[in-house]
C-alpha cells in the first residue's frame, strides 16, 4: 500500500479534480471530518435544550421533556450547512423549531417547525433571497405511542389508566400518543346536583349535567346507553384544568309568602371542551307558585291551592347528546299536594300526585373506573302527607313530609324537597345537592 502525505491537492489544469476511476471505492477512515463539500459532522450527544447551530454540524434533538428551538448561524455564507434530526421520535408532541436568525428559510421570513414524528432535515445556505434551502428531509413513523398524563387519583385497570377528580385539579398530558397506541381519552363529567326546595309542597333538585363518552376508545367498558354517549376526545400535550362542581344548597324555610326558598342550582364541572351544567333547583310555593329551575337536569315543580307549577327544563343549555332531563310537575290535589321530582341523567322526574310526591329521575350506571356506579339521580318531591317521593337511583336525596334528604357526594344527585310538618308547622329545609365528579380513562400501554 502506497502512502502520500501532502497538505493540498489541486488539479494541474482546469478546476476539476477526480479521485479514483469508474467502479473504484474511495474510503475515508473513521473520525475523518470533511469540510466545505456539503456534508455535516454529526454531534452524537443529543441536545435537550435550545442552542445555536454551527455550520457543518448535524444535531440529534431530544424533545422528550419539551419543545426545543435550534437557532441557525448568524451572518451565514453560501454553502453553510446544518442538519437536525428528531432523536426520540417526539417532535409531533413537542416540536422542534428552527429559528431563522434574520435569514430567510426557503425564501420565507418565517421559522421552520418540525412537527412530525421522526422528522429530519438538512439546510444549506444559498443566498439572501432564498436563504437556507432544505436539500433533504424525512419522517419516521416509528412504533405505537400512548397517551401519558398525570393528575387526580390515578388507578389502572389492565392496559387502561384512570384519573378520578373529586375536586378541582389539573390533568396534565405529557405525550399525546398516536393512533397506533392511543391518542384519545374517554371521560365522565358530572356537575353538581341542585338543592331541593323548602316548604310548602317543595320540588326535588335536578341532577347535575351528566356527559360521557361511549367507552370505545378505552376498553369498551359499560358507559351507558349508546344514544347518550359521545365520541372520545383527542388530547394534546398540555395541562387541562379540571373543575368539579359543588352541590347547590337546599332551600331555607322562610315565613309564609317568602320567595326565597327554592333550591340553589348546582355548579358546573369542566374538562377540556366538555362543560356539564349544574342541576336546576326545586320549585316551591311561597309568594306564588314558583316552578322548578332549568339546568343539567331540571328541578321538580310545586303545587298549592292556586294550582300547579311545572318542573324545570333539563339539558339547559342544550348539548348533544343531552346531559339530563326535565323535572316533574306538582299536583294541586289533596291530601298530598305532591311536588315533582327532579330530573335525572336517564329520565324525567316523576310528577307529584294527590297521594304522593314524585320520585326523582334515575341516573346512569358507568364502569369507567372499573366498577359499575350509578350517578346523576334527581331529588324526590315533598308531600303534605306520606309518602314523599324517593330519590332517583344514583345519589338523589329523598323528598319528605319534613326535612329533605341530601344528594350523595360526587354523584351529582339532586337534594330532596321538604314540607312543613303539620299541624305544628315546624320549618324544615330542602336537602342539598351532591357534588359532581370528573373521570378520565385511556389506554396507556
């Protein structure tokens, strides 16, 4: 083997220098760096924070922990070259931004964003007009990726992860996944139930709005009747604030003629684009016939010697599929003068009758958190004589001939209506509504 040691090789005439003949192989030893010939030397230590690139170098950029900005060289010369590659296949979740640093990129005065999984590009500086021109690029799909998130009380069921929020919190997504693994989440969002009204002939509180996905995205669990379920939600790598609505207070008994003893509506619950409305307060007789209030599910109506008042309208404001049902009406007929039950997540509240208060509408069962639980029952309507209306299945408080029953915590159940306890006319208050809940479920492995 011959060896030639020189500092420079130049053509004897013209400007073309040929190495080897056709069919020959020209090899370079490991560690040799070529400069000025449109190639790059790769830095094999992955970058995890923002940096300024140097011409002639290629960089592996690791965005596992967050988006990264690569700044191109300032005052580049024609032929300068930089390469960037998505090291961890996470550029679709946490983007790589290539900042132009005052030069154009492919003729545009805008930064270049690599936002596909496995993206890689090589940029060569041409001139002031076009600036940095991409000369090759690629996209590697890689294997399946799964949603990764934190927040609330976390449990697992097989390959599925469940986040339960019984109060305010944050659902923080650090990886949005892909269709090969998972990229959507199922949810159950229940608002706070309303309070039942206080005497006389007081309606039950409506259940908190009940919104849920159909369960097909995370294990086909039992979610509820298909017509009432929506599609799962796609997520992005961001923090989603969670609101869990509180239950409304029961109506407080006031003097005869008072208008202040309807049940208080429940509060909203929120996850991402899903907002469930609090239940509507129960109606009552006092200073006139006051109907049940509208809400996720409507409050029960009332009755008296002057006639009847209807229940409140459910699914207010309207969403599709509906988040709840109407409250029942009262009936002005002795001896019970029965008040209407509050609406529930699966059915309207029952109308009051001459012999009983109306029962609250039933809620819905869901096994989103691995075991079947019924939530979203309406509160029962009061009656002057027994029996008063039962609370709806799913946490609804019972109506009464005295003190109304409370809705169950974290079910969105409505509170039961109350009645003056004749002949002593002792004052009793309506039951309070139950607080809501937010549950999120997805495939995590």
